[in-house]
C-alpha cells in the first residue's frame, strides 16, 4: 500500500530520468556556448563556469564521451559530436522557449532566464509545444 499523496510511480520515474538527462544537457549546452563564443572548451573552463571541481567535470566528460556526445583527448579542447551538438541545440531552444514564456507572464527577464535553467529540463515536448503556441498567440494579438 502506498503512502497517502504518494502520486504515480510513473511521475517519479520521469523525474529521475529528467535529472539524469539534465547534466548531459547542461554540459553539452555549455560546451557549445564556449565553442561558439571563444572557439574552444576545456575541462577547466567548464569547472569554472559550473563552480565544480576539475575532477567532477572530468568524470562527467568521460560519461558524455561514452554516450557519444563529446570527444575528449588528453591536453586537447573538448569537441561535440553531431549527437552532442544536436542535444545542446535542443536544450538551448527549450531554454529560450521557457524563458520567453515566463517573460510573457510578467516575470522579469533575468529571473525568467535563471528559472528557465531548471524548468527547461523537466518540461515534456507537449508542454514546450503549448508554450510555443501560447507565445505565438500572444505575438499575433
């Protein structure tokens, strides 16, 4: 028997899966930003930007490499595979949609951008599509 208010196990499984994907999205998005902005991405750059240790970034980069998202060679800048670039692009697009939706509700831009950083990872495709439709409707008025 489950505890009162425990909710659907499916909901919790989805939340755990979202958390697992969140780091990969954040890392690939940051790597893409660095590659596009300064031309290279190194473990130390990621560690500084994320406020985590070099060791933590190295472990995550190894996982991303094993997943086919990142190419990491000793003493060389990181590179995104096409799969990694596509993940980064999708994450960035979701972020922009969520932030724009929050701004359309009256949330200040800086707050919306910060809030979108967490929300974007947990929205289903249906929710993102609904936000996009709502934004298009607001622009049409």
